[in-house]
C-alpha cells in the first residue's frame, strides 16, 4: 500500500495518541519495577498486568509510527462534488427493506462505525466510491448480500467528525 487516506483531524488524533503513549512509557516501567520488587513473579498479578500494558502500548506505538509516513492527509473542509469520494457523507437505502443509513467515508485509521463513519477500504466503502445519486451497489456484508441505492451525497467537512 503506497498511501493511506486520513483526515487532518484523524492525523491529529493519532499524533496525540502517540504522544500520550510515549509519555506513559516511564509510568509503565515504574509499575513493572515496583511489581518486580514485590517478589515472586510467577504469581504476581500486578507484574503481569503491567507487562501486558507495556506490550499493548508498545504495539500501538509501533503501529502508529509505521503508518505515519504512509498517510495522505486530506482536508475534509475542502472537499465537494457529485461523486462519492473520501470524506463524503452518503445516505443510502436498502432496496429490499427500505432501511436508510448514513455513512461518512474515511480512511481505515479514521473510521468509527459507532460514530457513523466507515472505511473507504471496507466492502461497502469500496463499492460506493465513484457512485452518484440514484446509483445502486450490491455488496456482501456479514448479514449477507445487500443492495443499496444512493439517496444523497453531502460534504459536511470536519463538522461531521465532531
């Protein structure tokens, strides 16, 4: 993968997370040191928890650092158009059930389904890219095959990420 799309706000959020994780390192090391001083490490839950926390923090730091150079930072406030692209907020309707859903297409490290955004690399995201109002897509999702009709395309900019 040569580049990974991410919003300005998404990049800032990851940079803040990386800074926070790096500041936690000495705290975690101190917790490991204190737990080690308690004696027998085989039955030391505090030590195990601190080591696990250290492993998770280091893994996340490596993940973020490995991707920073790959990001293509996109300003959501400068996007617009008639076709679905990164940053578009799309309203779709399930052709079979009539259920309507709204998605904002973001990068994989930006997207948060619980907040109404999906990755442009997800099956639905990939199928929607380049489509216009009135177009239909059929895609395999966990619950089976679904056909969506594109109802509207909007560009809400960074306000959508609040």
